[in-house]
C-alpha cells in the first residue's frame, strides 16, 4: 500500500453503509486515491445521518454493516492498494437510551462504575444530573410523564428507574425544562447540543474503555489512521494525543487555527486543513475589490460593520444567552463574588483571540501572551467589581491561583464560544461577499496575497508535511464550487452591485437588506437551485445570524417575510432572466477557480482530501445540503481532469511531491515547483480581471504539461503561451 498520498472523505449512513463504500472502491482506485477516509464507524444512534452521536464506542456500527462489513471493506481497499482513515469522536457521546453506559449511569447515579465516563458535575446537581428535555417546567407537563415497565417515559424520551424505586423524585436525574440547559445544566455538552454529553478522556480508564475497539482495529491493520474530532473539547489534548499516537500511525486533528496561530507541538501529522482552505480561498478573491464591496454593502444595507466588533458581539451574545451554565461552572470554582466572576469569564472568553489555550501543569509562552492580550482587552469592559474577578481568573489560568477546575472548564468553554459566536453567528451577519465566510476564515481579510499562500505552503512542508488539506468538508458553510463562483464577483463588482441593489429595492421589502443580499448570492452561487433547498438554507442562515429570529425563539413574522421574499425571487421573471445572464457570465470563470483550488489542494505540501463528489462540480450549501448522496462518477470537466490526473501522479510518483519553491509569475497566477524542480504547477486565480500576460519563470526543461498534453522548453515562458490550451498547468519533466 502507498503512503499517505491522498484521502477521499465519504459520509457513512444507513443508506450508505460499508457495502456501498466497498462498491465505489474501484472508482476511487481509478481516481488515484491512496486512502478512503470515512465519517465515524462506531455505533451511533439508530438512523444517525452523521455518526457523531456515538452510543457505544465498543462496537463497530451495526447499521453500517458491523465489523464483518468493515473487514470486507478493508479487504477491498487492500486489494486496490488503498488504506483506511476513520473519524474518531473522543469528546462526547449521545444521551440516548441506546447507550448502555448512559442508561447505567442514570440508573445507578454517581456510584455506577461507568459514571466516570461522563463529565457530570454531580455536586452542582446535589447528586443528580439535570436532563433538559421537558417542554416546560415539570409541574406544567407532569401529566405527560409516566412510569411504565421500569422506565420513566416522556414522549420519545426514556429514562431508567433506579433499582427498587417507582417515583420520579427518587431518581439520580432530574427532568427539567429544555430552556434550563443554558442556565444551570450540570454536565458538559458538545457546544449547545444537550443530547451530546462530554466524555472524560483525561481519565486513563475512560480512555481505555472508549478506545479499546478502535485501537484493536488499528493493531490488526484494519485502520491506518484517524481524524480526531473536536480536539479542543478535551481537558488535556496533548496528553490524549500522546496516548493515541503511540498506537495509531497517522493522526490528524480537527483544529481551527486563527491567523498567525501555530499548531502546538503535538505528536500528530497535522490538522484537517481549514487553515489551508482559508488561504487558498483567499488567493481566488480579487483584493483590489475590497473598497468596492465595502461601498456596495454600505449603500445597500446602511452598514459597514467592523469584523472584529461583530465577532466580539456575537461571542458575547452566545456566552450570555447559550452558555450561562458553562460560564457559571467556571465562576463557581473561583473565589469571590459570583456575579463578578461570571462577568469576567464572559468578557475574557469573548476577547480570547484563539479558540483555546492549553494550560496544564505549565503555561507556555504562547498561552501566556494570549491570556495577557485578552485580559488587557477585557478589563475596560468590566465594572469595578469585575476587575478583581478578572484578576482571579487570569491568576488561575497562569497557575498563580490554585483553581484547576476553573482552568479546565474555561479552556473547554472558550472553543465552543468561538465556534458558535464566529462560525455559527458572525459568518451569517456580514454578508458583503460570502465566498469569504468560511470555517477558519477571517472576515477582516478581503482576499489573500499569493505570497501568503507560498509562506504557508513552505512552512507546512517544513513542519507538517503530512497535514491534511481541505477545500470542502461536512462542516463547510457552502461547497467549494459555490465559493469559487461567488469569488468571481470580486472581479466584477461593477456588474454585481447594480443587480444586487435593483433586486433588493424591487423585491426586498420586509427583510433585512443583508439577508436579501445573502439570498441573491446563494442563488447566484448555486444556480440552478431548487426553491426548497434555497428556503431551507435561508431559514437556517437567519436563525444562525440571530438578529431577527433564532433557533430557540423563532420569530414567525420575520420568517414568513423571508419565505415570501424567496417566493417572489423564484417567480419574478425579470430577476430570473437577469440571474441567468449573470450566472452565464460568472459560472465558466467559477469553474476555472474551482479547478485552481483543486489543483492547489492536490499539489501543495500536505495530504489532500477530496470531499465526496467534489472531484466534479457540486453546487451545495451548508449541512445537511452538503451531505446529500454523492454521484461517484467522473465527467469531462476541467476540475475532474485536474483531480484525476494529479491524484494519479501523487500515487505513482510521490517523490516529486516534496520540497517547495515559489516561481515568479504574473499577478493573476500562482506558480511553484516541487520535487527538486521535477514538478511545476501554474494555476489561474483571477480569470476575468487579469489577462495572463508576462512570463512564468519555469525551471529549465524540457517540461510536459499533463493537463494540455503539450511540451514546453522551460525557462522564462510567456504565460499566454503556457496556458493557451488550459487555464492551469501541471508540468513534469519530459
């Protein structure tokens, strides 16, 4: 089997089990993929559409085909010379009656042997775990709760009775109004999902219990690597990864790095690649249009938001509205006034410039600087009582005040606050050009210089040469082909803004202009787009933005106005005609950009991942839209030719994908050499605004372009000559 040259991500479900994955192995082998990369394979809730709601980590999922089905899949992969990387979920499990450990914990309480698995603050609940499942206070819905057959039943929920009991008040759990999850929940959850409870991987016995099966599969050679989901949720990621890396040969972590942030020195191959996505996407956006988009957005919406201020406001809102229980959990383990402590926790977490720090028994210089920066920014926003509370919190984080529980809980809170505040709120508020609004991106940046991509690639080659590279995932806010098409708008702002303004003025009554602008971009980016998919996306987007409606407190008046706008857009013949004309102009350039993004992902230092189906154009939006069945078939597109040609080259000639050297090229291109100048890559990034004039400084040839099937002598080569047959070039020594 080849080394880790590439991965291909598939989403396993009851409808696409191991047998279905096995059936596409010949296609993936022909494509040139070295490793199949799957969503989680351990037993999840019945009917799970993603696999992250694990109920039993000791079992390979029966719905997917069980261990027998997994072995058949691996046998097919081995026969094709391929390997298997799987998604692993150590941070949480589902609070489901399908989970034997969870049921036993509810049945016997903190004394249960398996209760140690779950991150429950039993003391805060007076020996009981609060379960936020009721539609209202218990006294208002008591008639809907019944006891039958050894279980407490409330609608679809079932909870076991403790031995020898028959009344609700005798249980080791307390059923409470679902709204209390944000107030006084006493277990750690995944973000704001109360149905997913935190797992205590810091306990070596819990690690052993939850990892026995996956480590056995790795030891038997069935699993060649793992992607660790939500590493920032763990109490001590470094210690966890040291244990895991001792047993698994290839480990990447789902870790979002902010601009300038570096991955800690963990024993891993790298991340899942969102930092690559941010920079590679950025070079496809025309930075010269920043002013035009600021002006257009201001004229349309009356707003010119400061991205940093928007992110701060969104993080603070989420902390105060959704994470009250988690904030209180940190404050409770600090001395002094609890109201002041809570205010300090909110402000410091909101100001933290990264997802989290990694303080354990020592404080790194990096963490010390991050904490100091956040504290300095937070102090002016606090009351006189809040300042000493901030001092206490900072002293705890710097290990100057003994408060290990406060430190742990704060570090496990700041990541969810960043994710929910920025990824799931701010990215839906600033809609000036949503090609930029992506996980790992920075709304403060309008495009990226090519030099930044070169620096990132060179650093990755030096430090993390097997880090994963992604341009789409199950978590991205829109598919790479949609982003690429929308990036074309940055090259033609004079074409775009008059249309957006006219459509909003004629049709946008009753809806925030920023939401109308999001609708126009969604239609332009994904057209042809079914009305039902568009409406579902827009409803999710405005609830995530949380300005006019929310998931927990929806505003039916605003949502009806939004639906009416979508209806008007889909029935307005003038708009549809103008939209078709626009898409006809930008879609070809969008496909050039999408192929460029694929070429950069497949040739840059790292291990490129291809998300299911994205070897061809997939005009998809946020989940669940991006988890629809993939076609698993090629076509005659430039993107597919780039993908198949490059993946096969990686498989057959891995030695040319080493080293990294930027090549001088005109502004609208990206060019670099690898493999001691045995491979050269040239990608067109601005196909509309910048003509390919000037020269590309190729190393001495002769060269053969695998995309155009043409030969070139090398040296200073006119760009228009090099790209006469194809907007991109993949050159190997002739």
